[in-house]
């Protein structure tokens, strides 16, 4: 064992403050790993659920979309686009025998909707094809979210009434009339907003309900979600200025900006714990230098140069930092995996859109935390080590 390491270990093993400093570093690193895992997991979960519930790119055409099949075919020819489908949106009041609720009606083409969103995979009962496969004597079909169906007290096969702002002009003014619809499917997209406020109907039924003769927009799915902004720009440049496109990042910019800001604030706040632990290392080493003045003086009189004395005290701080970081990182990783695996932290879904807190550790974040903690602990050793190396052995031994 090198001489400097031997002395550093002897000093560390005989002091309780060394253990306290190690615990401080471990707690700081563990808290930082868990906090980053929490914010990364929450951001990723919301992103995946939003992208599963909605399209990656939205396209509007000036003058309306008269023939959506032709327009969809054009858009599928744009590089990066893997699916395209028309959409009609509108508001409606859905009424059942037990309750009533304002919802967003979304008219889709079942043949293309499965290419754009995860609605088909999210079906708990029924399916998209049921929207257009209803018998003639049966009312048109509608798909409801699981929470919305529970609020209305309906299931597959039950009838509901839909009331929309469009109606028939009469001497008494605009008269609205309810339209009957049959619940042909129940879905769960995982986002509280969609599962409680959305109802899917066929495109033709949506036109009659909302008084429209064309689709409002076209929804696209792209091969790479991070390439969506480039695809949106490509559509405008290739197909002309009458096409306006917007991507999922712009549509949800405020949400992801808030999540990123929150992640940075939490990282900085909890990172202060590591800095406090580093200050504890500085204080511990300064006290050790004061206590070991006689030992340092004897080492110097026996021929130990200042560089070797500096190395002794730097190794002490570095050992505290490495051991504390390894322990903290291991505990943080284990706790994050355990909390995510068993979904122990439940949260209100109507507030956070997800029912539990996911924890996801990204390798880059994990490595940055470990390296940063060790570097901070090493920097904390510089001042005490220089103080020890600059000690005058004559002055230290004068009164011994």
C-alpha cells in the first residue's frame, strides 16, 4: 500500500467525523438521484401518454379539406410521415339516464385513426371498427373514455343522447335536438383529460352532429417524435403556403417547459445538499490538520515533502467522497427501482394526469451525478491540504 494512502486510511478510521462526512455525501447523492429519476420519469410518462393520445403533427389547409383522402395521400408522401387521418372536433353535451357531461367530440375515420394514435390499443371493450359497423336500425356508435363511462353509468350497448350547438333554424331561433348514439366501445388512453372528456364518433356522424361538410384538420404520425418539428417545416415548404402545420412539441410547449424548469430547480436545490456535505469535508479536514500538527511536523522532519503531505489529506477527502457517492448512488438507484416497480407513490390522476409517480434513471444523469459529487468532494480537499503542506515543523514542535 502506498505510504500516503496508508496514513490517510489510519487518520480516517480513527475519526467519527469522517463517518458523518461520508453519510452527508451519501444522503445528498441519494436524494439527487431519486429527484432526477422522479422528474425524468414524470416527464417521460406524460410525453408518452400525450403522444399515444394525440398526433405528432397537425395540418390545416386554407380553404378547408374538401377531399381528405387526397390530402392524406399527399401528406403520406412527405419524408418522415408514417400515417395521416382526418379529424373533426366539436363540443357536445352527452346525456344518459343517470348523468350528463360536456365532452369534446372527435370525429375520426376508423381506417386511418389507428395509424395516427394509440386509440385501438387503448380499447378496453369494443373497437374502432364498431363506429361504422353498427346495424342500420341501431343508432350511430360512440367510443367513451373509461372514467367518462363510469360518470355516465353506461356500458357497451347502452344508448346516450348527444346535444350540440348546431341545430335547425326556426321562428323561435336556433333549435337544437338530441341525437341518439350507442356506446360501442370504452377506451383508456391513460390521460385523465381524454378518459373523462372525449368521445370518438365516425367522421360522417360528426359532420351531421356539428353541421360541417369537411374535416377540420389532418393528424399525422411520424417515424421519429423528435423529428416532428422538421416534418412540420417540410410540409409547408414542399406542399405550399396554404398548408399550416404544428407539431406536438409546440402544442405542449408550456407543459414540457414547466416540467423542465421544475427538474432544474429540484436538481439545484437538492444539489446544495452535496455542497453542504463538501463544506463538512472541509471543516473535518481543517480540524484534522489542527489535531495532527505534531504528526505532520514529525513527518516533515523525517523527510516527507510537502507534496506527500498534500496527497495524504487529499486522499482522505477523496475517499470520503468516493465511498459516500457510491453508497448514495447505489441506495438512490435501488430505491428508485423499488418505487417504480411497485408503484408505491400514488397521486391524484385528475391533477397530474397519471395515477402514480414513475421513476426513470437515465444513464447520463446517473453518471453526471456521480462524477459531479466526486469532483466537488475533491475540490473541498484543496484548501485543507494546502494548509497541512504549508505547516512549519519548527513552529509546530516548539512547544511539544
